[in-house]
């Protein structure tokens, strides 16, 4: 194994491990902004793995896309979670046990398949140009798929604006709507996890369970 | 010399950034004196940036109540690193590029998207009101000009039939992109000014916010932030010189010198505009960006595509 | 270290001005001094320059700002501005001198003295200023969590003296957080002394209230130093030449233009206009006319100001500015100008300049045009002398005996005008009104200004309402911050 | 060996995503969980493409589709969050336990 290949391998492990750690921190950190940017870190790590595996264009596009999206996400969290500047601790979870079990089962099942299944060893030819090949694929044989993706995105944009806009199909969104019940003692969902955030106006600041 | 090796590469990129940042601040101070109608004292101009850096290094650090200290320190580092990545993709002279990768333009775009993260975090992490507002402003602006930026870079890549910056430079052998795609460079510079929050697009650190994301930074922190911002400006100018002004190509002089001259010209343009044009209104810029700049950038792409055919 | 200090000692001196009574002009002159750089944030400053007398209401904010200078730091006091002397007994100033024994007192505009203090400070010959607020106990933030930002029961209210954001309607029809915030009296983008209590929703202002005027908290004290409109006020007892009045008017407007350009991020152009204002004479008419034309055509400024802060006739009438006229009213199409009926102007062919849009851009063009017009009037006026006692058109509106001064009426415009604006637009709007808190203070403390001559504050003084500030009320541009020693 | 480990990493990302999407109460945090699941899927796809798929262009196409899905998910997610907040001032799932708005 050459030096360069060894460096690339070590880098792949570091980025791969880093992406998992960052992903875990998304749900462990106590601030929404940090959560959003840990998620971005996870994406950047995966993007770097993609670059190292020769899918350079897609890896970089992933970073480009996610940097914007996670910043929007951070802004959204600060906006909607009634938490000044997103700096207060939070732990707003429900059905915690179920979720843990589901997560572990998903991981175990997928990892089992990954470890057991036999895959042929056919790495990418280092001399090939994956970006050019992707371009020719997108605008050649798979043009229809590419176009479909484009139209889907366009439809999404229009739909998203329609949903988020003030005036929807049924008139002004404010009219005839009701805030959620303000009843701090009401059971909150199937797990009956008491939620002091219940109600439209109570939710400022952080909370500790 | 193998510039792609780690050590020479870092040294080369670092030299370009530091030299560029120094020249940019001298130009900035010079332009300020010209516009203000004060005498140009060359000695003072040349020594000015060093003196100011020395002063900032001497001033004590201050902190706010309960900041996110790690993130606060990370923000300028992030900007500087991304500026370095951007410069690395550009061939500074024939055959002298640290990482002229075949997706150079995309790498530049990704690095500049991360600049947005850095600027937002700088505002957010100090746990203070005006910096946070500055951070929001940067995001609102950046989301508006990232799209035209990506489009004009794609348009520049079309004649080269490659996303590599080196190939784009070589594709301008007979005709520079600034002539071939007249819309490209102005749109690129608008986005570049936004990325370096310079001049009219310097809203995130504007005087109306008493300094915006940088309000709370003092001493070395302020120096780091100023440097990071200058680095981003240099990266934008270097990339603009390569992609729109033909890079190292030019008659007579050595390639590296041509590259330096062109970078200098772009820096001078940006700095000059910064002293002449008033800070824009956020609301108006967002409208203009989506209703005018993006359509213009699309025209640029379509025209370049038609020409390339 | 020696080399570094030597280089640092020759850098431009970063200065943060604190404007006391009568200090405004001297503070603005700082912008034009070579070797000095006025900075926006105390965090960036090495020298704190206190110009003029401090009132008691300004004392605590001044000490807060002082403690935000990271150090090495020093404080200069320029008392002479505003006629104050070191021993004139102004309570705020005495307290400041007691709190900061190492304040250096020099005369206003003493650049050499300022540079010397800076050099001494950096070479270590002068120790860095000690904190002013050592004895004050602030409630400490005792949050929990890894970064200490949270805790039980923090669902709004004012934990540890810091008001938390509360939900409120926003212009897009969402209910989003609104952070209560007090900005002033030394916020650099606003006229000195202006305190606004605002709710900040993102960068949108909601529910704006004007705070107490810090220049009027000195019961029984002689209220003001020289206002920037001093010459115009003096006409009640003094004959003046029309030419002198009109040059003073042009200078006033150019100073305002300089401040406004600075607020729009054009510090270098502001410096040029400021220098022009400082040395203004009748001969500068062509220069000022060219400047007015250029500013009127400037596309960047137009984009930054047009449609911002529209003051219409209804608003003018509500706060009573229609009685004063002044550039704000004339920019909204109200052609009131005391000069129209002033016999001294009868032969000069005076007709008021009028704009109709009523926005910040109209006010900018109005003042630029009026500056040019004033110099042209001055040129034609020759030696015409104006007798004392008649109402005079001041730079902000009519100054008539037994009428309040225009500034307080302009101040009353703010709450309605700023509500719902973005921060940048709000700053543009405030700047475009050309407020002077000292003038407003004079007005409110003596009710009608000629009465001042007959001695004593008239009537029940409104001045008892010194703002009582508990806790670290955010006063500088750094509202939640604190220097750790 | 490389492929197996990358697949385990992608399984871990997916598992964390499942945990997050099921356990979080806030809409935006649920979106984060979903994005992590997609992230895991993408990593698995790239790993198989790069190590075992001989770099067939169709493999990259699959990643492009996943990226599209992520963009659609994010855009619609944000739009729905705004829409729900607008009508109900709700930002958490439990606030939507009534059907009639």
C-alpha cells in the first residue's frame, strides 16, 4: 500500500468516525444552533468521505448544500423554539425508550447486513473522471430522471411557498385558527411525558427534565 | 518545486493571503484618504497595517457574559481556512497551483458556503444582541447572492468544458471571460463583497450595528476577525482574477506577476466601491438579488452556453 | 515586546467619545483629527474621551462604557467644551472624577495631549485605568448546563436582572420572540443622549419608547452649554448679520450631512464634508452646490434612504411640527419658513426649498439644498443686519420667543415612526431627523426658553425624573457584556 | 474491510437518525433525524459505488436523487413548520393532538 493510499484510508476512518460522533452530538447538545451545526459537521464528514472515495463533485455539493440548509435550520430553531438566541439547554423528548430501541434495532440490522453480505471488490478506477461521467449520465441516458428531479424541486418550491405564505387557498391563515390548548397538566402524547412547554405562550427559556 | 506537497502548499497559500491582506488594507487606507481629501502619506500608509496589528495584539482580550468561547474562536479560523482552500484551487502561475483539482469551482463554492456558517457563528457565539443581529443579516444576504455566485461560476466553466480553475484559465487564452461574459465579473464581485462583508454589503458588521458581529471582540480577537475578513476578500479577488481576467496569462511579464496585477486591480475596485457606495438596505438588496441578479446570472449562463456551442 | 509596543504606540489612536453637556461639537471634531480614529464600540477603544459636563444620569452609563474598554485604557476629560471647568460643581462630573482618579483633564481639541497619553499608556509609563464600578454588585447569571445558559423555570421574566424575550405578533403574522432592549445614551449611530427602549424581533423594532433625556437630571443647575444652534438662539437679544446666520445654517446642515454619510458606511466621504463644514465660508458656495447635486444623484444613497421613515403631514400635525417648519416639515411638502416673512430677507428673493416625499432621502436632499441656498443667501446678503427679538428660522425650525424648541417635537415623532422598521432603517430614520437631546432638555427644563433670563426654573420642574438604573442596564453598544478583569 | 466498516458507519448514522426522528418533540429536530437517516443512506450508496460498484455512473445518479430528496424534505419541512406555527402557534408534535384546527 502506498503512502498516499494509506493517508486516504486513515482519513476515511477519521471522517467516518467523526460523522458518527457529530451525529450523536446532534441529540446530546443543549442548544439548537449547536445541534444544527453538529449535523452540518456530520454531513461535511460524509462529504469528505465521498470526496476520498472519488465522488468528488457530489461530496462538495453536499457540503455546499448543507452549509446553507443547516444555517437556515439554526435560524428556524431560534425563531420557533422560543429560546433566546438558542442558548438555553433543551431536552425535549418523548417515547424515549421506544426510540432508543428502534434506533439500536435499525443499526444492528443494517450493520449485520453490511458485515455479512458479500460484495465484489471493484474499486473506482483512479484514472477515471467521475464528475465528467456523472455529467454525461445526467444529460445522456438518465436525462429523464434528472429532469424529473428538477421538476420535483420546482414543484417543491412552489408548494413550499404556498404552504408557508400568509394567504393560503382558504384565505388568510390567521382567520378561524385556534392556538393549542393551554393546559400545563394535560398529558402530552402517548407516553404521557409531562411537557411544561405545552401551550402557545409558556415556552420560553430552557427546561430540564 | 512540488507545490502540492503539504508544507510548500501551506506556505504558498499563507503567503498569498497575508500579502494580499496587507495590500488590501494599504489600498483601503489610501482610498479612504483620497476620498476624504486628505494628504496621502505613503510612509504612514505602508506602516499603518503593521502598527494597527501591533496595537490590537497589545490590547487585552475581553469577553462577554457566558459566550460560547470555542465557537467564538472557531469563527475566524473557519473563515481563514476556507479562504485558504479557495486560494489553493487557483493556479497562481503556469503550473503553480496547490490543488488545481478537477472540481475546483465547486470546491470554491463549498468553501464560500462555509464562510456563511463562520460569519453566523461569530455573531451568535458572543451571546450579545448586536452580534446576533449581524449574524442574521449575513445569512439573509448570503442566501440571496450564493445563487448568482454559483451561476456565474458555472457560466465561466462552460467554455472551458471543465470545473477546474486551471482549465478555466487556459480557456481564456484568446479572450478573457470578462469580455466573453460581461455579466459575470460584476455579479461575482457583488457576491464577493458580500462574502467579505465589505463596503455596501458590509451590513453584518455595519456602523449602524456599532460593528455587528464584531462588536464584542477586542484585541487579538478583533485582529483575528479583521484578518479573516481580509483573507476572504483576497480569496475572492484571486478567484475573480483567475476566472474572469485570464489568470496568469498576459503578454511580456511573467505569469505570477500578471496574476498579482490582476488581483490587485480587483482589490482596488472592491475597496474603491467600498468608500464610494453607501451601505445598502437589507430588504432592498434581497429583492434585487432575487428579482434582478439571479435572472441576470441565468442570462449569463444561457448566453455562455449558446456561445460555447 | 519592545518593538511591538513601539509600533503599537504609533498606530492611529482608537477613541470612544462620551458626549456630555455642550460637548457635541468638540466630539465631532474628533473625527477630523489626524492620527485619531473614532471607533464604534468601546471594545475597540484605548482612550475614552469625555467631552463636556456629565449629568448625573450620564454618570453610570459613562462608567459602564469605561469598564468595557478592554485595556490598556485611559480616560481624558475635555471640560472646556460647553464652558464647563473642572470645578464648576456639575454633580455627574464630580462623581466621575471621584470614581476615576486617573482621568486626564485637557482642553478640547488638544490632539498633542491625547497622543501623549496614548504613547505613555502603551509604553507602560502610565498604568491602565482601573475599573470604575468596583463597588457595584451585579446579580450574576447562574445558569446551568455546559455553557451556563439555562435553568429551571426560565420561562420569561427577568432572571438575574436580564429580561428574557417574550412572544409577540410579528409583521409576517407569526408569533415570535421579542427581546426588550435599552439602547443609549452613547450608541454611536444615534445622536448623543438618545435612549430608546425597544422590543427587538430579529432586527425589527417593535414598541419603541423614548427613554428619559439624560441631559436633564440636574435640579437647579444651569442646564446647557452652547448648543449647535447657539447663534440662532442668541438672536433674541443680539443683532446679527444675515450672512453670519446663513453660514451657520449651512455649517449645521453640512455637519449633519457628514454624520449621515458616516451612518451610511461612508466614513471617508463624511470626513471630507466634515472638513468642509469646519472651514466653511461664503466662498464655498460652488463647492456646496456641487456637493448637493452629487448627493441628490447618488444612487447608493438613494437606494439606502428612499421610502425610509416617511413623515407625512398628519404625523407632523400630531406632534406639532407644522408650527415649527424646519427641514423635516419642508421635506414633507410643508413650505413653512420664518425667513419668508422676515424683513431682513425681503430683498434677497428668498423662497423656501421644498421636497414632497417626506422620506429620509427627501430630508437628505432638503438639507443639502438648504445648505447651498444658505450660502447663496449669505453671498447676496452682504452687510444686512438683522435686529434682535424676532422669531428666527433655526436649522431645525422656527425659534420663537415663548415657544418650545423644535427638537422635542421631533423627538415625539420617534415611537410611531420607528415601530416595525428594520434596525438599519430605524438608524437611518433617527439620523434623518437631526435630533438634539440637549436642545430638547433645555426646552423641557425651562418650558419656554426666554423665561430663562428671568431666573430660576419655571413651574414644577420635570427634571426630578432622573432615570434610576438598577442592575447592569445595557447602555453602550454592548448590552449584555462585561469585561472580565 | 473498508466497505464493511463504511457500511457499519452508515448503519450507525441511520440508527441515530431513527432515534432522533422518533424521540424528538420539536419539528425541526425531527427533521434533523430524518436528514441523518438520509445521510446514512447516502454514505452506504457512495461506499458501495466507490468500493464495489466500479464507479458506474448510475451509482452517482442514485446519490443525486438522495440529494434531491433531502432538498425536498427540507423545503417542505420548513414550509410545514411555518404553516403550522402560523395557524396554531405550535412547534412541537404534542401541540397537534387535536385534529380540528
